[in-house]
C-alpha cells in the first residue's frame, strides 16, 4: 500500500544551490522521521511528484483545451483533457474543471458562478468546523456575502438538521454549503438537497476532505445531489496541491468562466498533469482498498483515544478525521499539541463545538499511505495519551516515534 521509490533528490539542485537543496532534504527527513497526523495531509506518489517537477511547469495556457490564448498548447491540451476525462469517470460527473489552484479557489469560483455579492448563503459556522471560505470575516466570503451559520447539536456533535431547515426557511438563502474541515461523520447530502429544493437554493458541497474517500468508495458521493462540488486534490485523494470543481452539464460553462477568466489566470499545467496521474491512481482497486483502510484506521484510533479517556467528538468517525478534546487528561488542545510536537507527533488544533477551549484534529490519510494499520493506530493512541498526560517524557516519546515511523518510510529507497 505504501508508495515505492524515493523522490529524485535532484543532483542538479545539490550542485547548483546546496543551501536550498539542504532545505528540501531536511523537509523530506522531517516528514519521514515524525508522525504526520495532520488530517489534510498525505504523501503523494513519486509519479505525481515527477509530473509536478516536469517541463509542463514552463507552459502558459490561459483558457481551456482547444481554446487557449497562447500558442503551443497542443500537448498540454491533451494532458488537461485526460485529467478532465479521468475526473469525470472517477466521480461520475458530467463536467469537471481541474484548473482551480486550491480548494479555496474552487470555492471562490463556485460562488462566482452561482452568486452575486450580498447574496445570503447558509453554511456550517466556523466554530463547528466550517472553512474560512464559508463566511469568515477574514475571508472574501464573509466580506462579500451574507453568511448565516448553522451548527451542530450540543449533545451529539452531529449537524443540527432541524436548525438547517429552520434557518433555510427563515433566510431563503441563494445557496447552501455543506462541507467541513473537521466534521468526522458522513454528510447527509440527500437531506441538504431536499432543503435546498424546498427554498429554491443552490447546493454547494465543499468536499475538500472526503473527496478521496468518495473516489475509493469509502464515503457517499455528493455528486448526485449537489449543483456544484468543490474539492481539493491533495488531501485523502493523494494528488498534487490543488482544487477541482464537479458539476452537471448545464452549469459547466458558468463554472468554467468563473474559474478562468473571472478568478484565475493561466492554468498550472504541471499541476493539472499531476492531477491526471492522481486520478489514474485513485481509479485502481489498490486505492479503493487504501481508502477503506484509512477509515478503519481512523475508527480504531478514535476508539483507542476514547479508551485513554480523551473525549472523541460525535463518539467516533465515519471518515479519516478524528476530533477530540484532551481536557479529561488535564490539558487543553493547544498545550497538548505543543507536547505532541515536541515528541514528533504532528497534528492540528481545532474548534470544539459548544466549548471555549481548543481540541485536537487528527487524520489517518498519511499514516495509512505509509502502510500503518490497526496495531500502529493503537500504539499511536497510547503514545499520544501518555505524552499529553505528561507520563511519557518527550525525549523518550520522540525515540518511540522515530522507531515507529522507521518501519514505514513514506518513500522507501
Ligand atoms: C482544505 C479545505 C479547503 C481549502 O483548501 P486549500 O487548498 O487550502 O485552499 C476548503 N474547504 C474545505 C472544507 C477544506 O477542508
């Protein structure tokens, strides 16, 4: 399940710019010698890295295949058509735009395609796991649109469907956004479709996190339900950093124009080629098995953390994501993250619904790519709890982490 072959450490870079080459090697070493539990990260394959480091990086290609504003696009056009065709067949979508530079750019383009400044939009509030692009005042979304936040139930941690329905009826939004940076459960897309239809709103699914699970059949697909699906290609999907938009044929032209020329310039052809490689990988039985293992690992991790006394939000997970409150172990999320970082366990803090302290957000996409399974999840949970409690000294914990990851090199030589 782990990727084979080390990424080429470009000798040419070592010779020409040893200072920078040293930094790249240092980062590769950091990724290989510490534990990557950041839910949004993964290890893409050497083939994806090869496409990213290819001559396609030199090519200017404003526009779309067959209709570019630059000459010499005949070959990159083939690459983009391949990426689009693979995305369409992977997700069963009528249309795919693979040019979005990031997940946020994809969301910006979706809003540009469907909304006008000042429109009302319903989305999961940031304290409950909404993304910055879901109405944060620090983001264009909060500045240009009138966001109404829905939340999660204080008891169960699950999206409050009654509240969604009531807010939709009261505010009559132009669009409803479903999707989250931290929600560990499947989203009921049929429910959101029903509410959107009732109030005449567009449904935008921001599936940046689960889209990789969708590709492998380990999570339900938003494609049959949402008018527009926004996604990233670098999270569980394990491709290059970037975004993607899926939609029906009737919105295809509006979505394409919203990406270019409305919100972006030239397409990044090396990234689009790398997306094509990743879509090709994601269509294999091996990737489907990977995504099911990602979820199995997350479930075991969640259960083992709960056994250690950590409060797992919603009582578990359906996905690669686990959010948890370490308070019963005597520290808040920020302190816990600091102790864990010192031990070489890299993860994020997250908002905790209905609490004023921060929690921890972990994901199993990267460790599963490395080949870790049930046994390692239990080891990680025990070590994490020991470090957070202050039972395991950080030097000793760091040694244990090194020992653990040493058996699962992300890029074996
Ligand atoms: C990760 C994420 C994004 C943004 O992706 P970037 O590539 O960092 O811009 C947007 N929405 C959701 C729900 C995400 O999880």
